[in-house]
């Protein structure tokens, strides 16, 4: 009668990032219909001192990747931030999902009470695995994922919360 | 070696909404410094067909409240959406946190495999408790919480991700 740490992390990231691929498809369709270069989206920001779309996407990908590998007791392969098009951002998400599929569920589950060490700027911090996921990783993952959505939504792309959620696993008419 | 459903829901909502109270304090300070009525924030939207700030806050409060009571096997007391000021929105969040503190942890923990029935628009849907929290409630809670943050951030309030996260429970220098 409890949740596994794996169940609460890796498949959650995979599902949410998979849904965001479809959000990017709608962004590209909107650009095509309005006849502008979809690469124009990448530099859009909600405020001049916030990350632009590209960096929001790179950041939620790295949150998911780095946290999942740390929970599994390893180190994530670094990915260079060099995407210049929506297609390249889509590939970044797909690469990240592919890496998540290599994660050993049992290794993640064993991290509930383990101390996780991670960088915060120039410092090294530590948290117990469960708190790390619930109070550090998930809030930041959704923070950047939602802000990426909000950038595209405010730019006129026809998306709604259903696109953000994707095909919710296990939902059925009651 | 696992997470409880309670640990993964109620205290997560309480912490994140508590952090948002401090975000609202900064929004009020900004309004005071710039000499405008802080109630002006409530109608700001990132797009003309998105919810404004007030509705984003009402929605994340209700997501947390309704989901927590449903997981505990009960029904949440309804709260009317009538807030007209930042102070009233702060009180809405505080009332919600107060209601969450009445939730029985054991009742929530027992819901991992239970079927949760909930309305989606005019329909009734069902999900197993764990999936309901991980793939329906938490994404939507953070969706509205982050969008409320993004509205204030794009309106010039001096907030950063640290304000969004609050004082992360259990973090320490490594």
C-alpha cells in the first residue's frame, strides 16, 4: 500500500515529456499556418530576465535525466545545450526519454532513504531520496515544463491543459 | 523502502502553497513600491483566453483540497470563488492549508490501490489512487501554481525559482 520511488519519478517524467512532444507539434503547425519560422519560438521569454523557451525545455529535460540517474545511484551522461530549432528540441526530449528507459527501477526504488548529493550552483547539497524527488525535483521539473507551455500558449499556439496532461494513464469513465 | 501516498500529496501541497504565500508578499511589496493597487494583479492573464491570476490560485487551492479529501475517502468542503484582493487570495490559501491539516494520513495511504471517482467537466471519471495523484493531480496542481507564478513574474514582481520552491525540507550542505 505505497508508491515506489521509481513509479513516482521516471514514468512520470517520460509521460509528461511525451505529452510535450505533441505540444511542440501544435506549435509547429501554428507556425506553418501563420507562415513564420518555428525557430522564432526558441528565444521567446515571459520576462526579459527569464529563460527563453529553448532553455526551459533543456532544463526540464536535464532535471528529469539528472535526477533519475542520481536516484539510480549513477551519473547521467551530459547533453550539450545547442538546439536551434523545434526539431532539435524534439530530438532533445526524445533522447532524454530514451536515456530514462535505460534506468534500473530497482536501483531507483532503493534510494528512498539514501542520501542524494547534487550541485546547486557552485555548492553541493544533499537530501534524502524521497524528499529530493517530492520537494526538489518534481516541483522544478513541472516549473520548467509549465513555463515552456505558458510561453507557447501566450504566443498564440492553440493548446490547452489536455495537451499538457497528455493521455492520462489509467483514466476511465466511472 | 517506498513512499506513502500521504507523504507524496498533502505535505507537498502544504509546502508549495506556503511558499506561494511569500510570493504574494513580494507581489504586494512590489505594488506598494510602484504605488499601484495590488488588486490589479488579479485580472492579469498570459493570454486573453487563459485564466487570470485569481482563478489560477483558486484552481490550485481546489486541486489540492479536493484531491486530498478524495484520497482520504471523503468529500472536501466547497469554497466559493469570490476573492477580490491579494489579502483575500492569501486567506484562501491559508484556509486550504488549514483544511489539509485535518486530513487523516492513514486514510490517504489506504487509497493507493483504491478507485478514485472525480468529475471532469460534466463527466465522472475514475483512476486508481496512485495514478490519480501522479498523473492527474500533481501535474495540474503544479500547472496552475507555476502559471500563477509566471503571471506575477512577467508582471515585474522580483521573484525567482527559490521563492517558488520555498525553504526546501531536508536540504543541507553535503
